[in-house]
């Protein structure tokens, strides 16, 4: 168990009979209702359209919710994040979705306990009420298991700094550029052998997505390094994309024989990668390293 708290505190585990706790149905809390019904949380922050996060919200609405005694608005502290482990079963794994959540937590300076969990040592309540899905964020009496929902929950209630943007059009435009990138990257990475005709087709599909990112990042009028709008604001989209780009970077070099020349063909994308990889929120949450990425993509995926 790794701790990301300023002061060590024992984990207050929830009884195994605890029901899944949702994002809504707390009649005393107008703020929680606002979170559940807001356009940002009802739609995917990554794809710009309805996605699994919406399904997770709907699922939460059908489950029981125990009222919190400390008040309607969630407060910092009492957070535990369950994540995929590495090969040894105890250290942190390479899951880009867990890394996304951890970057959001780091950007906001929120303390939490980190527990890599195999199928055998997951809490029974996580298996019974959440199908064992991870990453899973337990915040006192509530739990969320979709990385997008977790990120939106954190950004809605802990706004310093705010990682969403007011202009939904700018968010949707940037989201559209990312659509299909990760599936294309995964298909190319997992294909074997390298260099056959199918591999070349999958590489071409990935490079089409990379070119879209390259063009977006190099568009006229951009003054900053990041994805949304003029690039000046670091957002949830950057937190989501950075771990996936890191996995791609490692896999291209160590699994796919450097088949894609990122610096030569996609200099804007390469610069973006270097910039987001240099952020403290990324550096402090990438301790799993290249070796674990290679193990994950050659055995787990």
C-alpha cells in the first residue's frame, strides 16, 4: 500500500455488506444533484459524446446511498484508490486510466491511499457491488469506478485548480481529435508479428490519428502547449491523454521496433508529449516505468 498523504492515517475500511454508493440520490445535497445532472458529467470528457461514464452515472442512480453525517459537500481526505498491480502483485501497475485519475489527484494536491489490488485481494464489497472494476476511488462512504466519472467528481467538488473549461465547444473540438486514438494504438501495439501486412495497416490507422493530433497542436492561433482552445489551460483531457501517450512512447520503442518516428514526423506532438511528461503531476505518478508498461502490454492486454 502506497500513501499519498501529508500525514499517515489508518484506512477506514467499509463493511463488506456496504451497498454501492452512487453520485446522486442524496436528497439533502443540491450540490451532488448538480454534479449528477451537469452537462460536463453527463457526457464523456474524452470522446465528447455519450460514453461509459454516462452508464456509470445511471448505474449509480439505481443503487442505495447512505447519507453522510458530516455535511452535503464532500471534503478532502478519506480517499483510497484501488488500481491494477504490476507483475509482482503489490507494486503499481501501468493502467493509463488509473494514471489519469492519479494525475487529477496530484494536480489538485489531494491526499489519498493507493492500493494495487489483484483479483484475489480486492475488497469483497468491490467484487460484489462493482464487479471488481478498477480504478476505484473510495471517498469515505462513496465509491466511483469509471475513470472519467472519478475525474469529473474530483473536478466538480475540488476546484483548485479547475481542470474543466467553460467553453464546451473548445472541449468538444479537442475531444474529437482524440476519438479513436487509443483503440488504434492498442491494436497496433498488440499485433504480432511486427512488419507484416496487417501490422502495416494498423500502423497506418494509428498514424492517421497521430496526424490529427499533430495538425491540432500546430493550428494557427495557439499560444500554449495543451490540448484545449489556445492551449494555455491544462485540462482533464491532458490528464487523460498523457498516460496513453506514455504507453505508446514506451511500446513504440520497446515492442514495435521504433516503427513510428514521432520527433521526425510529428514534432508538435512530440513537444506536447515532452511538456506534459515534465509536469509534476505526471512525474510523481509514473513510478511504474517502462519495464512495467512492456510487461502490461505483452501479458495483460
